[in-house]
């Protein structure tokens, strides 16, 4: 985030205490473009935000361009992202309100992120702890990265759109945020090692751990799958020296921080029952990954040492 920029969770309830009408973030997000020239006003106030700490944060910390996560309490979902258009504002002499940026400048998630899906990735911000009271709670930069990574794990969310929005909002440079919630405690990423023997040992251990898991549960948590098999993916990338396994591919994407960028594809998709197993995974460059996903692919033979397939009418054999 930009210097001095903060990120906040704003919790809305459709119905407040004593059945008084409250707020729903969709009232704001679903009118994108209809009030593009005006600030969405009247959020907050002494009858809505009564928590002492929330009022203190609004009074002392809120600033224009801070990031807001639109969280609906009843649904336990993050529905979108937007920004503050002001600092704290007084209502009846109390600084307990604020202006939100025009709806046209917000980002409504195509598929809301549930807190269960977020926690399944290993990202567990304290702000979503049920016992933690308050309408306004702060999110750390690391947890924001974890939330964005969980959102991007959902296949229905256009990656380029949300990353472009974040960049314009002052968060990141338009690339995926670093994933800090990857490894399971028993198999940290450091287990990848550097020698071929250590890599093979780590692969065997990770495959054994994944084999013991309930695959029905894994498929039900598709949004979290990338995080759950993260350690295995990292080791596979090291196994193939961060290069595409596709025959003859010389693609090399250098990262600004050093090293090379590559991706890992499922040969049989997760939605159709594909599992996080070495025999079902390929280390590929982005082009071959997307060609495998969207091209006309037919599997000929798949063993632990060799994969043969036809892709868009051409036959290919990939050595493992």
C-alpha cells in the first residue's frame, strides 16, 4: 500500500438491534455507474456506529483513499472493495461517519469471498474473529495480501481486473501479491531443499500427506485448493528448475526480485475430479498453461515417467 494508507473492514448488518433497518453493501455495490458523479454519503453515524474503538479509529485514523473491505455480517462474506472519500465526519457533534468513494469507482466481487474459504487458505485475519466487536476494524498489509490471494483463487474472479483496480488504488504494482499463507505446519516450504535427493524426499512426503486427505472435501473447497497444495507446487517448480516442461519450450520469465516465474497446471481439472498428485501436475509457462486449459486436449498415456497427449491436433510427449 501507499505510505500512510490503511485498510479497513467495514461491517454492515442488514438489521440492527431491536430490528431497526441497517445497511447492506449491495445497496452500494449494485448501483455502480448510476451515481458516478457523486460521493456515496450518510455512512456511519451515532445510531449505527456505537462502538468506542470504531469511533476512535474513524476520528483519528480514517483518511481519503484508505482501502475498505465491504463485509456483510449475516452472510459472512466480503462483497467488494472500495475507498474512503473523506476522513471522519461529525454527526450530532460526534465523529462517527465517513464518505465512501462513488460506487462507480468501487470493485464488486463477481464471486463474494466467504470467511470459511478465506480461512481454508491459511489466512485468518483477527478482524473476522466472531468475538471481536466493532463496525470498523483494521486489516494488516500481510492479511490484505492473503485476502487478495484467496479472491484470485476463485476461478470466476477476473485476475487482470482486480489487480488493475488495486494498482489504481495504490495497492501493489498490478502483479499477484506474495502468498504468505501457503505451507501446512507439518510441511513448510523450506522442506523443498536444494539437492535432488532432498527434493525427491519432500515430494514423497507431500504426496503421502495429500493422499491421506478427503478429496471430496478438497473439491468442495475449490477456492482454497491452490493454498492447500501450495507446498507440493513449490517443490515441483524447484524439481523442474522453474522451467516449462513442454517439449522444446524455451520460455523464460525473469522476476524483478530474482528467479524465474512459472505456473503449475492440473492435467485433469479439479472440477472434474482431478487431484493434487504429482502425476496430475505439470510445471508450465503461462502460454502453455492456458493452451492446456482452453485448447483441444486429449490424454493418450500418463505414467510416473512420461505423459503423452494431443493438444490442438498435435501429439506431444513430456518426460517427467
